[in-house]
């Protein structure tokens, strides 16, 4: 197992500079944000213009990654592949395919995405559309030798306040996902932070899904027990209520995740891939220097455990 980070946290900084930071801090890999160039999503980024990438440009990127001793573990494009607007859905699906094509040029093993959700249908109804859309998308990647990894974030409130924005955020839903699309190149970008704030055991499912865990995220979650007792599982509902909800993301080691237990379980089931820091800690954002400070804290903490 080795450490990397997702590049979106450092915004529009050139990819080569992000790679230099990774090298200097002791990371072994990067997970590269590949949203479209006209994207405005938070925690996203467009470090590689996959829609226009040439083989020559890909070779240049591979050259300095090799020089710095870094791997690229996946290309990240987390958007709504089941958008209710069919024109928008087609755009997202097609950009995902462009990420797959870029992964081939860059010799990157995986592309990460969200399943997403059609907000006009419930979760069960969404799985019918999921099967149609992802049979095609996963098959496209499979033909090119690329793995597809789904991050298990619920994306609550992404499309509609108080509702999950994706349909594959718990072990129950993963079982249905893999039942409907059983391709062997289809798996998880397993992130314990999302399970923890949903009050789900984040270690136990590793045994069941060990053959589907192709990539992992390192992001911590801090639970405020007093607020949980006050707000309950639906969390804070009113924007006029002072303060935040019952949880927030943190850098690894600053929240409640049992990283030693998590890492030991991954090793036990034979996982040898990346543990990629996804930096969404509000205490260490706002400037590049604060983000870099957070990344240092994360690698120093996790480096002692892997």
C-alpha cells in the first residue's frame, strides 16, 4: 500500500507543480482531477483536458511523473451519470468516456466517477436506469482495459435538499450495483469517511467487497456527539439555525476514523493499492499554503501506519 492525493484540492495550480509537491512531500501517486474545462463544481478540477488530449501531451505527462517517481492511480470525474436532463446526462456520459480514452493514453488503470441520480425517481427506480447506462459505460472501459471505480459518497443535497444525490452509498446498494453490472473491471473507490458520518461500520464491509475495492480514499470524519443527539440522523435542517451539523470532514488523524484498523483490514484482504488523500478539511482550506499544510499532516500521520 502507498499514499497519494487527489489533485482537485489545489485548484488551478499547474499539474506539474502538484506533482512536484507530491514528490517533495513523499507521496508515491496522484489521483488526477479531470472534470471538463468549463466546470465550476466544488472540490473538482481540470488538471488534464481529456477532451483534447493528444498522445504527445500524454507522453509529456508520463515523462515527468516517471522522473518524479510517481504513479497516476486514476482519473477523477465525479458527476451525475444519471442526470434527469437527458442532454446533460449524455454530456456527462461522453466526458466519462473521454476520461477512459485519456487513461489509455496515459497508461492509467482506472477512472473514478459517481453513479449519480435521476431526481425524478426513487432509488429503486434509478437502478433500472443505472443498469442501462452503466452496462454501456463499464463495457466501454472494459474493452479498453480500464477499471471503473465508484466513490461511495451519498452526496446529500447535491440535487435536492435533504435527499441523497447518488444511489450507491451503502453496502446494501453496492450489492445491487454489482448484481446489475457484474463486470470484473467495475469496483469501488472505498472511502470510510462517508460511511462513518452515515453511522455505518466502515471496516466490516471490506471482507465482503474485497474483490471490488480497486482504489481507496483517505478522508477523516469528525462526529460531534452533542449535535448528533440534538439533530438526529437527518442532521441540521434550517439554514437559520446557528452553527454547523453533527459532522465534518477532517484530515486523516484529526477525526474519528480508526485508520490503523482500517489499514490493517485492507492489508488482511490483500489490498496493495493506493490510499489517496481527498482533502476536504475546512480547517485547512482557503489558500494553497493551508491546503499544503493539511496534506503534510495527512501524509505524516498515515505514513506511520502503512
